[in-house]
C-alpha cells in the first residue's frame, strides 16, 4: 500500500480525479437549489409544503434552469466517470509523470470550463470545445493503455 | 496483490462498495419489472407483443411508478458512483480502519434508506436526509484525500 | 506498481474495462452526430446557427433517433459503470485467470451486441438477452467478491 501511494503518477491521478469527481458530485445540490428557488419539483412529496392542493400541483413542473443544470450533470456522468475509470487504469500502466499530468490537467480544466459554459448558457463553442478536448484526453489515455497492456 | 488485499481498509471498502453497487445495479431489473407490469415501454420493439397496432401504441407511454424508480436509479448513479470512485482513492491514502468503516457504513445505510423512501414515496425528509448525509460522507472522504495527497 | 501490473487477471481486466468504457464514451459523439443530422437540439445556444428565430425554435425538439441513442447511452451508464467498478474489486480478490476472462469476455461481447440491437432497433430479445446476461456476469463477480472478502 505504502509503495502504491509513493507513486507520483498515482498521487497526481488521485488529486485530479478527486477534484473533478467532487465537482460532479456538487451538481446534485446545485440542481436541488434550482428546484427549490424555481419551485419546480419532480416528486409530489417534495411539494408537500404547498398550502393548497392547487399549489402543490403547480410545483410539479419542469423548469428550464433546472433542466439545464441536470443536462450539465448528465454530461458529467457521461464524461467524468469514464475519465476516472480510464485514468485509474492508465495510472496503473506506469506512464511518464509529465505526460500523465498533461492529460489530467487538460481534462480537469476542460470540465470546469464546460460546467460554467453550460450552466450560464455561454455561446458555442465555449461548451462544445472543452467537451471535445476532454473526450480526446480520455481517448488518448485509453489508446495508451491498450498499447501497453493488452491481454484479450 | 496479496499485500494489497491484506489491507483491512481496502477489504472493508471492497465489501461496502460491492454491496452498494449491486444495490444500484438491481434498480435496472426493478425498472424493467415496473415497465412490464405497468405496460409502459420506451421502445416500439418492446411493445411488439401487443395484439393490435393500437395496443402497441398504447404501451409506448410513461408511467408514474416507472418514472419514480428511474429517478431513484438516476440518483444512485449521481451518488453511488462518486462514492465508489472517491472511496477507492480514499482507501489508497491509508486512513484509520475505524474512521474508514464509519464513512462506508453511514453511506451504505443512507443509500438503502434513500431507495426505500424514494420508491415507496415516503414523506420528506425521509429521502432528503439520507441523500444529504450520504453526500457529506463522500465530501468528507474527498477532503481527507486532498489533505493527505495533493500533487497538482 | 510493477508487481501489480504483472498480475495477469489485472491485465485482462484493464484490457476489457478499457475497451468497454471507450465504447460507452463514444455514445456521446454518436448522440451529437444524430443531434446535428436530425437538427434536434436541447439548448438554444446549440441552435444559434439557425437563420430566423423561427428556425432556431424549430431545432429545439426531441427526435426519436436521438432519444434512442440517448437511452442506449443511459443503459451503458447503468450497466458498464457497475461492471468496471465491481470488476476492479473482483480482480483485486485474485480469481483464476480463466474464470475472470470468461466474465470479462461475456460481458464485453454482450454490451457490443446490446448497443447494435438498441441503436438499430432490432426485434427483441436481441437487446434484452445480452442485457440480462451482462447483468448476471456482474452479479456473479459481486457474489464472488463478497464470498472471498467480507469485512463489515
């Protein structure tokens, strides 16, 4: 265990993977914040504080801001989770520290830009570009893994 | 390898992570069960057993019970996956066994309560509270990771 | 680290997990391809290239082909992510290489069949069967983990 954690690539991976996973995780309370301020809930039991039955029904709606944060969260699930899974396997294949750091840094920076561009609806390609660069980063690590370890 | 698996924190993590991931995984057949009993499908090819074309069309609908299980499943993807990813990195940083066990136990218990509260539509905060406590557990592990390993 | 990567089960896991995670990851650009060719976007800023305001509004729609790829992607998130998480923990418990390879191969082949069956809307059970077999593969690894490591 001590040996494992002495590895600098793994240390760098642990750092960046934790940061970007925490960012993803925080999309959930952010969605909850929008649901509460926009009074737009998905479950009847969440709208139980409405005064009249009509009030309660009205709160069971979709709201554009809530849906936007949810799409951003979904994109994180589709991008960040593969990065962490592939990144861990990549770190185990023993890449150069500088190459590994480049991958980790580019991906994490891209995902922060992507989140800001998505939630604040900035004009394209401010959201599409970091998405694609992040994708290429993960594909590049995947290519490197299959190139150095391949047991079918 | 043998050394790795001798580590008690990692053993505890493997146990709890497997249990809660299997729980998450079983939301998929649970959704399928609701789709079949409620006759509410998303794909035309799933409704091919309908007798008349009208019957088949009628089965392409959304059903409140199906949607509820799906939301619960989605919340698992948003909460359980980060827990397992962060929890693994946390286990690698060599925490105390008792502190680690506390985190793993609280999270897993919270997620089982969350699932029951969600699927059976129990009044709040029976769903919101375990969600938040589970979130705090994962954040706490993330904080601990960044505190002990930080290579940017 | 060198010891870890010398382990053949882990090498096999890394290979198959990388392949199936990359497959899942590529569902995102596939969805983007359908969104662009079907002119069906979820965000107003993605339809900014429309000539008239009416044109832009028209592009904010759901399209059956886009929704189909998205459902397939979602099923990957629900199936592939648990496979990779459980598979990694399973690889750490030191199973036989042949048993491990059987699990990894069956799962990965099932998911490729599932994707083709889903996106091209092949008649059932060409999609349901590989889904269930893949699920059983993951459950089987989960059972094996809890049978060999159990620290509650």
